[in-house]
């Protein structure tokens, strides 16, 4: 037997990195906690109820679909359904009725995730599908935002106020100072209000190498540059500054935690940059010209649909390509 025939090479990967689905999901959940706790502080009991119902609903719905519909072993212990519930809850106002949260969870898990085959096979971000379905189905309830009131113990009867983006879009004014937006003292969804807390979570994900910088940075940079151009060229119609656009709305939450979903985002660095720039452009166009003040959710879902094309046409060179034979 020749020396060459003594080697038996199995398909890659050859060495397990030690990561599991649960560890990845757990790290993302930990990274979300700073923004979640800020939401609990400013929106109180309502934030706790809405997020809790979203999490429990996602876990129960996934369990029942796998057990009684798909006849599969339950995977709710891998952390993915819990993460979907947490993200869905953090994307909702803290005064929305409980039954609507359950409907959103059903769409997120039952339609956007399990109908495609479960974790890793969905082409659209489940939490965002649930949120956008709720926004289209219940526009009145999804666009009424509780005013930030530290440790507020009211739920459905909480005092409401318009978001900074809504005011700036309707009245063409810079509605809230940037510092309040940075720390979270502004109306909005439970998990989107504090840019500081979201950036802290971003740092955790980067240090733990759960995500790469390409998608969040390209989204934020694109919105910053384009909003700056709009503001410089037509300050009367677009009075909001680039910093305001970055700090307000769900941009930071979407760019860091939603657009970077493994299953729905491109695989290569160049593909990630294309994907992020696309999200940034669509987000700002919807903010400036659409009927909704916020556009990040729609932008991410649109680019989720473009991900297979990006992966097809933006590929790294195979190791033998470009070499002489």
C-alpha cells in the first residue's frame, strides 16, 4: 500500500469549535439584556407583560407545532424560540393587548419559522415577520406608544406619546434631543429606545465573535451618509440630522440584532456589506417618503429575500481557482 492510501480524509469540518446553538442563542440573549432592562425601567409593568407573553407564546407554539403537527422532537430548549419571543417583545409597544402579542408570536413561529422547516431553514427573520404582520393588521395599536415613565406600573392605560420619528416626519422638526435618544428617555418599542444599551450589546457580540461588524456598520454608515445628504441638500423638508436618524427608532436594534441573523443574512463579508447598504438605503427611503415613520423592519425583510441572490453571485474564490495547473 502506498503512503497516500493510508490517509482517509473525512468531509469538513474536522475539528468541533465547541459552539452550540444554545451557546450562540444564549450569548445573543445576554447581549440583549442591557436594552431590555432599560425598556423595563422606562416602561415598567407593560414592558414586562408584553415581553413575557411574547416569550411564553413562542415557546408554547413551537412545542405544539413540533409535537402535534410535525411529529418531531421538541427543540425549544435550544434557545431559538426564546430569542424570537424576546426580540418580538422588544419590537412592540408596551401597551399593546396581550392577545395581539399571541397572534404575532403565532405568525413568527408558525409561519415564518416552522413552515420553512424550523431553525436555520427560514428565509425571513421570524420576529420581524411577526412584528410587520402586527403592524399591518393592527396599525392603530402598533403606533400608539407609551411615554417613558420610570418604573411605571400602568399597562393598558399608560400615558401615551408620539415617537421622535413620528413627530419629525409629521411636523418636519427635530423632536427629541439626541442625549435622551442615546440613553433611552424617549417613546418607542420596548427594546429600541436606548442606543447606549444596544451598543453595549453590540460590543458583547463582537467580543464573543457571534457576529461580524460588516452588517451593522454598513447599515448605520449608509443611513448616516444618506440622511446627511438629504439634510444638506434640503434642510427644510429634512430637518433631522444624521445623528438623530441613527439614534431614533429601531435602527440600532434592527442593525445589530435582527439583520445579523445567520439564516437570513449573506455568508461572505462582501455580501454582508451589500446587504447592509441595501437595508440602509431602503430604511431611509421609507423614513423620508413612506407612510410609516420607521422602515428598518421592512428593509431587513426585503433584503432577507435578496440574500439567496447575494450568496449566489458573491462567492469567495475556491482554493484552486486562479492557480496554474
